[in-house]
């Protein structure tokens, strides 16, 4: 039984196809580069009758997510998409969506933040949502975007979780480049995996409840702790959702992906589309005899500490390529900081070399990563440990 | 942390602060926020119901209580403030066209 149709899609379109195949009920969004084609495609699906959903036109991203919150509170399966400044404008509502425990799914074409204005890819927008209690997955291929959005509904709507979820991918580098993607010919098998379920607490005139009430100092803390537990539950639920996805559809991703890691002494760690380049570089360096492998962080929240620890068990050195800056941070690469914390808390003494790359979509070529590897190798040979991030390729 | 009344914990609380029981505020008097107390002078009151409309809570109730004023006028009903919920906003005092509501500081 082949339920799949293989067609060329950008990651933006893959996100729109996933929303269609998840049979979403409501979409509210506001155009922003490079996300816009996602909702344009969704609008097209609605217009030509392939998707029976309500599209709410709004005047800003703040309103877009607000409309999604209202829709999701009624029990509707809700979708939106944004990038960069749009995500920043949603910021306040991110916390309201998660605090009200609404399983909204959002696609994000990652883009740099103003000022100066820059419409191209980096992950500053995603990292700024770090503590918003959204489940966060980062895809590396258009196929993974499609699959992750479907998995995101599975996890978000689980009664043990009920948290919103975002699926992030490179703006332009992925959002606007075509790849072959398997999409469902018919949404029935997808809906068997993510059946629609209206049993969660929701606004229903026959059974009225209140959303968004005040919680005074006697109560607020416990509601936040419920979110802590929900995010912990999401770890297990996402793991099972990915496994079941694999059994049903033949594709699964795990939390952390590794490439030629078994006998590697050094691993190059990254996320998003850059992982494809890292794998190419690993092949090139392997041919030259370097013992190097690649690691991709696919799930950012909940942070995959178990899988990360497993993947580095034989590795001595990590090169972490970060596409965002945490200005003035203990380490200025946000993912490197998570990785280092995870490992040090478990007394795993792996040297970590953090390189900042691809800011505002400054090109990161294979040659860049090869040079980064040799740069780090020299530091490793000399036994130099770094206490700061390295800003690769910045002009003086 | 060691209050006399034990509050329920995160496990038994509704998720996300949802209030699953509609109209449950009757169980939660909020009148102790009040600093000034409106007191209706039943002799002056002309039963126009402006205070009853103006009260945002609403904490002014129409009571089925006949009243005979000092000057001998007969009223079939009276207005009373429910002090369990009156927050002392003073709107009734402001709106009363005959100044029949006194606003008196709460004294413990």
C-alpha cells in the first residue's frame, strides 16, 4: 500500500501540505517574509476545496496568534506560521497559548531579527522563544518539516501534554528551495495517526467554562509547575509519537540525529538545514582520515538530554555551530550553552568549541566548516579550552 | 508556606487555570477589598433603580421588603447592598440622583 505521492516542495509548501493533511479547522496568520508562502498555500487549499477550514484575516501577528488562541480554546485544530519580527510580535501571546494549554501548531521559517533589517536566515527568532513553554522542533529537510508538523499535533494534543508546538526550519535556505517530499495522497491515514479529538477542556456553550482567569500568588506557581510537568511528559510522548510515526509511515527522526559518530573523536553539532552541509563535510574529512562525525539537535524543547548524552558517549570534542547569538551570555551560542549545561551537569567532560556562523544568512560553505574543523583541531592539539564563542568569518 | 488552610496542589488543580464550574464566584466573597461602604438611606431613596443599573458587580439587589418612610410614604420594595461582593467602587454613590447613598469609611 503506497499512501504517498512524491512531489517537489519547498519547506514552506511542505508545512502547508502538512496542515492540510492534518485537516486543520482554523488558520490565522499575517504575511511575513520568508513564511508567507505557507499560508498562501493554505489559502489556496481552502479556496479550491481541498481543505475545509476557516481562514481568519488579521491585522498583525499579535492578532494572528490571538485569533488562534480563541479558535483553539473552542477545541478547533489550529495552525499558524510566521518568521522573525512576526514571531517577536507574537511573543506575548506565545505565553498565553502555552499557559492556557492550547495545542496550536506553528511553522516558523527562521529569520534574523532587526535592526538592521535582514530578511534572511538565522535562528535568533526561535531562540528568543526559549522559555515560552512551546514544544520546539527544528527540521533539516522539507520532508522532516511535513512529518514534524503532523507529529507536532500528535504531541501537542496529547492530554498529558496540551502545549503548543512549533516546527522551525531555515528561512529561504529551506523555505524557498524545492526538495522531493512524500505527501499523503489522501489524508485518511494521517488522521488515523492524529485523530481529531474534542474531549479536552474547551469553550462550549452547553458546558461553559472560563479560560484565562487570574491566578493570585497562592495559585500561579502551581499552574506554572503543571507546565513544567507537561513539558517533561512531552519528552516521552514525542518519543512514542515519533516511533509510531516510523511504524506507520516508515520515517522517524529521534530527538538527536547522528552521522558517522561511532568511532568519531570529534563531532560537529548543529541544527536545521546546516546539518546537510555538515554531513557532506564529515564525508570529505573522513576521506582525509579525520575521525569526525555529525550530530543534529532536532528537538530543542524539551531539550533531549538523554539522546545527546548517548550520542556523545565516545566523542572527545564537540564543535557546535550556532546560528544565533545570546549577547553577553555565559557562552554566546544558545545551543552550545544548552549542550554544555547538559553535559557538565552529568560530569561528561567533552571539550566544546562554539562557533557562531550564518548570522543573517552569511554563507556557511563546506569549506567554512572544513576550516572550522581544522581551526578547532589546532586548539585541541594545543590543549586549549575556550571560554568564549568564536565569531567565524566576521570581518575586522 | 504553613498557612492554616491547606490549598490544593498542582495535581488536583484544573490545568491552565481553567475554571470548570461556571458562576462559582458566589463561593468566593470579594467584599473585603472595600475601603468605603455605601449605605442606602431608605427614607431618602426614591427607588429609581439607577444604582441597581450602575453597579458593575452587581451587588445591589432589589429586595421584596415593603418600607414605610419617616414621612409616611409606602414602598413595596427596597434596595440593599450585598456587602459580600460590594467592592466599594462608589459608582452608586456618584449616580444616585437624590444623594440617598452615604459613603462611609470602613473601620475595623
